[in-house]
């Protein structure tokens, strides 16, 4: 049996060692689609990160493929329909980075509230006098209202952390979760109410046709002009041009993100020029500890499939009906 780990996927040795006990492990020498196509032709399992994408043509080029493992949560880079049609089980790693991403969400929010990047630059660039200007714009989280768009594994952990800061936490999702409201002391509100009342907002939704451009000009106009917005979903959940206009016109107080409309973002993008924007290179789930957990989890699921079993973190469950049929 053969497992292909896509080029530059950060699969640590703990995961690779597990896989080598059950299969040949191949890591392509470059990230081109041609190289990937050649590698997967006789592969039983393919493990990928954010890139490269796995379109239909890759899946159709691999008649033996039984499993695609995504080293992360989002699987929008994988053609799930094609995978299901060809009996390929797609699995992700839904929970091993939830606390990691929640911590990073709060880190981004604090960085906005207390202008940490600007403080750092003031000291490094010998601009100590900037401290007075920074003090005037720094803000506290205590007593403020935070709005969560999405209340899943990550959102609920963010809520718990921000409640500990003394914040009122409101949330919106398609299906109201009364259990989480009771356990965490959070409040469900309609989406328009969240936009109007929140002093800070964080996004924790998958990218779907429903959530694409979820925040655009009308939503920015509905927010407080001091609102701090943190994007921990996908770049395309926020309309980037509308966001740039909102920042330029002062419709929002600041923006922090780990994700972008295109990755990496265009070096000439105006988004990179604002002082009230905090940027990071899509690494919210990445720590020493989470890398090991992720690698072991994805390897264990691949091994389950190689043994003829169902992966624990199967995403396209409809593939099971197809197999039974």
C-alpha cells in the first residue's frame, strides 16, 4: 500500500513513523500538479494541507485512492463531490487544534485592542514618544460585548476565554444552541443585532455559498465604528474590497486576520498598509504541540482506511451509502 504526503505538508515524524508501519510513504519533490498526479496514480491514501488543492482530475487519476486526509479543519480545497463519486473517503482533523485556534483568536483580539504590533514598532524604531498616542487609542475588553459568528468547537472555546475576561458574549449561528448558552453563559441574537451591538466580532464559520461575502458594505455600515473584527474562518467570508473601503473610511475600528482572499495576499494590497490591521500567515492552528496531535490523528485515520475501516473524522459520510449501494 502507498500513502502520498503532498509536497511541503508539515507532517512531523511521529505521524510518518506510524504510516510507515503499514504502507510505503512517498513525499513528492515539488508542489506541481503534474508531480502530484504522477505520485497518486497508484496511491491508496493522499494527505494534504492547505495546498495543493485536490480537484476532480487528481482524484480521477488515482483509481486505487481510498482516502484523502486534510491536515486541518477546512476541506474546501478538496472536490468532495468527485471524491464521493469515486468512493474516496475524505477526513479532516476537526478538534485537535480547537484550543490552539481559540487562543490565537484571543491573541489577535488583544493585539488589536492594545495595539501590540504598533507598540513593538515604536520601541524598535526609537519612537518612544508614540506611547502617548497609543495610550489614547488602547482599549480594554472588560465589560465590552463580543459577538461570535459561529458557535462550534472553536467558537465555544473563544467564548469561554472571553467570558473569563469579563466580557458579555453574544453569538449567532444557523441553529440556536441552548445547551451552550446555559453552560457558557452566552446569548443568542439575530445576525443584525450582533452586528449592531458588538464591540468586537470574531468569525468562525466554514466557507460555503451561504457564507461567501457574509460581511460586505451593508454589514460594515451596521457595525459600531469602533468595532474590532477578527477573521478566523476563510478570507472569502469577508468581501475584501468592502473591507478595505470600510477601513479607509473609518467604518470599523480595526481588523485582524489569519486568512485572506488569496494566499499569500498580494504584496500590493491596500489591506497591508493600514496601521489598525493585524496580519498573520494562516498559522492559527500551528504550534509544536498541535503539529504532533494533528499528524498522529491524520495518520491513525489513514491507517483505519488502509485496514478497510471507516476513518474517525470522515467528512463526506454520503460516501458510505455509495459504498453500501
